[in-house]
C-alpha cells in the first residue's frame, strides 16, 4: 500500500455500470452521478413520451434523473428477477448470456400497453439484451420504444476491463456497424466517436433501426464527465474516445 501518484485516470465506467449505487470513487457517489447524467439528458431531450422507465439495476439511477429533468412520470415497466447471474455479460457462451438476460428482466404488460415509453440504460455493448428486450416490449403492447444511454457509444475495447469474453473489437456492436458501413472496423474511428459527426449519426441510426427503436440517443462524453465532476484528465474515457495515458 502506498500513496497514489499525482497522475490518475479512474475508469469512468465505474459510475456508468460497474459501481454499486452506494459506492463512492474519489468522493463522487455512483447513484448521484447516474442521477445527474440522467437529469442533464432529460433537460435537453425533445422526445414526446408518456413515461420514463429504467432497465434494472444500473439504468434506474439515470431514469430517475431523466424523469425529473424531462418532467415526465417514472414508471417501473420492467422488474428484475434477482436469483440469476448478477451481470448478464458474465457467462462465456452467448446462449447462456441470452438465457440469463431473458430470465433477469421481466416486463410488466399492464405498464406497457398502448404507451409511448422511454427506457434508460447504462450502455450498449453487444446489443443482445437490448434487441431481446425491445422485441418483448412491442409484443406486450408498447406503442413506441425510445432508448437513452447513460454513456457515449463504446468504440474502443478496454485493455484492462473485459466488457466481453473475447475482448475482440467486433464484439462491440459499434465496430460491427462500422465494418458494415466502411468495410473495415478500424476505419475513421475518431469520426465515429465524435458526437454529432455524420459518421456518428449514421452509426447511431443503424443501431436504432436494427433494434426497431422509435429513437435512440447516447449521452455525450462532455455530459458524462460533467456529471462525474472530476477533471477529464483524471478520468479514463478510452472506451469512448480512444484517449488514454497508459
């Protein structure tokens, strides 16, 4: 044990996904950051929806902030069945990941039928769970399904934390879409990682269309860093923009 060096880059994904709501990192509480990022997104969002819902567990803090910022009611249209794997990406095989995801999140038909729903979630990695969830939501009578993501698109694989079992770039849905659009999953990554660029907008729209969403928006990197409340130089954002000092 020793005092840390002055230069620090703490993983921003701790606040987005991995961290427990009551945990604090560098004095910044996980739930507070999620609420703040959702609040900022809700204040700017122009969507017209009947209610906002969270994908349990890590999407709940964000949606509570979003609902307050947007001025729409929060409804619990999906509940979590807890006696399963804690994280659906944990199993090494896709079949098991899909089964766990299906068992874990239970939609409530009474809260879905005929409504324009907006769901907040932490991130989109492979897109497996989102695809299956959206399909069920429409089957249960949802009129519209809008999705808001707490962080920017994951463009770069993390060399330290395994979002996927293989850690390959093509495990990320963004890279698969980029390969389809460019013929090379490594082409123009900087442009695809830049919010608002033509490449970024095209990539997001392809993902939206693929899942049959009424709309899809990701939080900006600037909003996420602002919600975390630490200087960007002290936060690792490599998976979003490729920047790092390691």
